[in-house]
């Protein structure tokens, strides 16, 4: 008899033999509109058994690669700082063991903790960021740590022209004005991604996917849906394009399962995670 531990489908390998480590960061304490992303990772594990380990898109199978699911972190919901420290430390441990951390959020702020952990080993880190929102506010209602400020806080760490954003279609006017001098923002879709990938070859890259980059007709289960997003196939093509780079850390975030009772959004998130794992392995 063995303990019944639920993992994401196909991610039940031993830690020592695995190249990628999946873990959940169930935190949504700074969500500005509709909370619920803290339930994403557990829901995705459960619902993942409704999809296959095999990807007909890439002709690859999770059963043929080594991925370890480390479960969910037990985060401090009352303190964003403490939660980010926990994520940073967990990510650092994975990086020190020469593995790739793949985090399931949670709200987008959790990316900051993971990036901090990865930066310890890769000081020349660059960021590819798929999202509907710029997330470049310096503060949100006076708070520096928010899912609306996460990329501004990442910029504080990595500096100018190291963040490449795609799919952006929402934000304050000041965010877009500030972005012109400090980051590379591609509005609405993935135009310019080929050029960014060419530029980033040979550099360490952290890949962050906010699932609301998808159109809400495809992915309604999120806290801040924005009309005008990309399709699943467009996102999949972009993920495979980015995967040719030296991806040293990644995450997907902002699934709120409770806002799509059909389960379609969760199933979509599961397929995106499967394709991400297969493409970066």
C-alpha cells in the first residue's frame, strides 16, 4: 500500500530523476477584482485526469519525460511578503538542484517570488510575459505588492529592456507611457515574438503566462477577464516558439475555477500546462 497523493497527470516521477518540478502557489490575497485563484492548482490536479498525457500537437507524451509534482506550498495568506519569501526559497532549492521550477498560481504576484529565486543563479535573467494586463503600476491603491504591480517589481530586479510582454490590452495610460522607455510591450497579440526569441537566444529566460491572455470566450474562468484576447492555438504556437530558448523557470497563473462552472477553463489550463511541460523539457 502507498499513500494516495494526487499529482498532475503524468507528473508522478521521483524528484531526483526529474528535470522539471511543478508546484502550486495558492495565493490570491492582493486580487483587485474577483478572488479564487488560490484554488487553481488543486483543481487542475484533479481535473487533469480528464485529459491525456499525450500531445497530438507536439507528438510528445508526459509519460516519456520526468516531471515531479511537489504539491502546494502552505503560504501565509495574511502577508504577501512572507508568501513571496516562501516561494522564493522553494524556487531557490529547485534551482540549486539544477532543475526547472514550474509554478502554478495563484494570482500573478506569485511570479515575483519565483523570479527572485531564479535570479540568485541567473543574474542576467530576462522575462517573457504573456498577459492581458501590463501589470506595470508602481502601486495599486498605495500598495507596492499587488498582482497589478508584479511586472514593475520584477523590473526593479532585472532592469531596463529585459522584460518582453505580449498580448497586453489593458492598463492605465501611465503604464503604457512608462513601458516605452523600460520594457518591450507588444499589444494585443504575439506580433514581434519571433524577433524577441531571436534576440533572447543564449540568455536565461523566465517565462510567465497569465492565462487571461486568452480571450474570455475561450477562458472565462479568471478574475479579471478582458475581451480581445488570443485563441488557444495562438497561445500554443507562441509557447512552442518560446520553448526553444533557455527556459530556466516558468509559471502559469490567474485561473479562478469557480468562475467557470462548466470546467472548460480548468481543462484549458491543464492542456496549456501539459504543452508547456512538453515543450520546455
